[in-house]
């Protein structure tokens, strides 16, 4: 009964109700934290391993006379929807401006023009998170096959360079 009155007195005085040095409190079971665990889709600035990853998975080339069309299969490897903004490849920029759901893989035309006379060893893919509007960039090393008959190049492979870049900070 004495504890009840002490409790009421502290409440009226606006003091903390529970004494953290009370040995009885240490023996009481404590409730689990109500904060949800951090999701794999949580982004922490300056921690690039938490950034969303969008990856070019496969390249298809179509030759048509002196012209070439290059298609890329692009996959959203993150747990949330992302918007693909643009790709810079072969000295050109192509606006993609489309959304990819979590895990979705889709094919995109990324280049249409004359056959390649030079090698361009880097490509960049810009995208943003839908929820936060944060922009990121994945950078690729591009390897080519040389055709000695017409002295042109064809993309052989694209390899993702880590880390993913946080852009527009």
C-alpha cells in the first residue's frame, strides 16, 4: 500500500514514476522494443552497401546494314520500385523514364545508330527511389569485340563497378 501512495505522490509532483535504481524493477520482465527492425531497403547516406542496385544483366545487338541497335536487360535488384532515369552509353544519352518494380527485369533499347567505330569503355545508368526521390548511378566497364572486316566494334559485355554512387546529394 505504501508503494501506491509513493506512486501517486510522484505523479502529482510531476517526477518520474519509476525509479531506475529500484532493484524490484530489474527483476521485472521488460517489454520488447516496439521499433521494427531495419529493412534491407533502408538507405544510409555515406554507406554505399545500403544503396539500391540496378544492374544491366544481358546485352543483345541487332545489326541492320550500317546501323546497329543495342538492347539491355535491366534488373531492379532492390526491394522497392525504382524509376530508371537515363543511360549514358557509347557517347550518347538515352532517357528511359520508366519504373521497375522490385526484382523486375525488362529489356530496353539503349542505342540505335551507326555501327561503332570506337570503343567507349564506360557506361552509366541513373535511377532514383520512388519513395525518397534519391538518385543513384551504377557504372559499368564495357568490353568490345572488333570486327576486322568492316573495322567496327560490337559490345561484348558490361560489368558493374562497385560501389553504387549516390548522386545529386
